[in-house]
C-alpha cells in the first residue's frame, strides 16, 4: 500500500467522521507515530489502562522484525541467509519461517507470479538496497539476475524453523513482511487488552474491534493518481480486518519517457507493463492482504481479477485507461462497500 499519506488521510477521516469523543484525548486513548523500515508507522488504540511503556514495546517489536527480515540490514537473519552457502539448513526465528511458508504458498498458487526470491531483479531495477539506477539494465544483466531467481530452489520448515536453498538466492520479503509487521503489532496490542485499534505501517492497515463509541474504523483507499496524492477514492467502515494496496503510482522511476513500476514480474524479469494503477485487498491478516495485493498487481487487471474471483478474495482493481480510471471489484469486496453504504 505504499500510501503513507493515504493512511494519514484515513486517520483524519476517522476523526472527522467519528464522534466528537473519538477526536479528543481521553485517558485510555493512545496515539503513537514513528519511523520504521524506511517508512512511518502510526498506532491509535483504546486501552483499559495507561500504557506508559507501549511506545518502547512497539519500537522493540519493530526492531525485532528488522533484525530478522530486512534486506537493508546486513546483520539481519535474512541477509545472513542470503550470504550463506547453499545446501545446508539455516536456522531462523519461528515467525520468519511462518512468513516464508505463506510466501511459498502464494508462489505455488500463482505459478511464480509471487516469488520472494525475486531480490536480484528488484536490486537490478533499482528498487533494493543498492539504490536507484540511471539506465535500463541490458539483456545480459537481466538474464544473469533472472538465473538467480526461482522459488522452487527455496525450502522452508517449521520444526525446527529453518530455510534451505539448493543454489545461491537473494530472498526479499518486502512484499509480505510489512504486512506481517502490522499483524505483530496487533498481537502486541491485544496481549495488553488494547483490542480496539488502528495500526498502519507504510500504508498497510489493520483495525481491531469497534471503537468505545461503537463505531467502526474508517479506512480510506487512496486514488492512484500521482497528480492528486492523498485524495481518497473510497472510505470503508471496518472492524477486525486488514487492508493492503499495491500499485505503480508512488514507487516508480521514469527513463526515456517511460515509467517503470517497482512491482517486478518474476516471470518476465522486468517491471510490470500492464495498466493496473492499483489493487486493494481486504483480508483477516495483514500479511496475507499484503502478499495477495502484490500477487494481484503482478498478474494485472484481467488475470488478477480472475484469480481474485477464483480464490474469493475481497479485491478492488483500478485500471488506468485513455478514458480515465476504471474500477473492477469482486463480490467479496462489494460486501464491504455495501456495509459502508448502510452506515450513517
């Protein structure tokens, strides 16, 4: 969902559209913001007691995820696995193994459209730790990077948690780890009795139970137009659910008059070329919403919509056409829209 300002507007919508008490500080209401994973996070929660150490606990949890799954941190568990020789099982934290299990399931479901071993291509096209590029990669460079990609060369086990590769790989969990981060923060809040909350990390959003006033959380989906960043396309009223978006309108570069999206198709070894501006997915888990959003973004407006309908996903597709933006949705997504329409 790369839409930091999207969620910032969504939080504002909660205040503007909610009750007056929801907009004023009260003893059990907590609002926190900070930096993490190269982006921002925000937490708004209603807790049964004061939580003076909550900010520190959240930062500790964020640091844990970074230490496990960041490709930007050379000392992370993931970076060490990427640098390790192939052939042997490599011990990893249990949660990291579960994230990779989910990633491999998404890869199998999509025949490789979702692939966390796409890291060499992400780096080659200037969207990884190596930074931006000044020229489009040539065919030999693309072929060399592509030869290092392939989810079938990656194994994962839960007991004991570990990863193994049968050749050199560069695993990049960026398409799913941010969603996992939101779920981890939700678990932290719930363990403290803070069951009514809205969490956002880099645009990935999860909400808990209804607010004390009884109202649902209002989450805005941003219009995928670089010219109108921050404009809300749709507001949904949600409880106990997560929302993730993926698109080409924030993270991209232009060379030679052509736009190159940060979304890399592992099957073509290049940024996607279709006209899908954004896709939003609603799911029980932010990790799965995050992964599905990337998967659907890779597939594009037609194949993605077919996949979403086949797997009963709550998804909204916004396609860029010569006549403007065109939306397509699944029946599961329409149910959330209809519920929002019924609310006062």
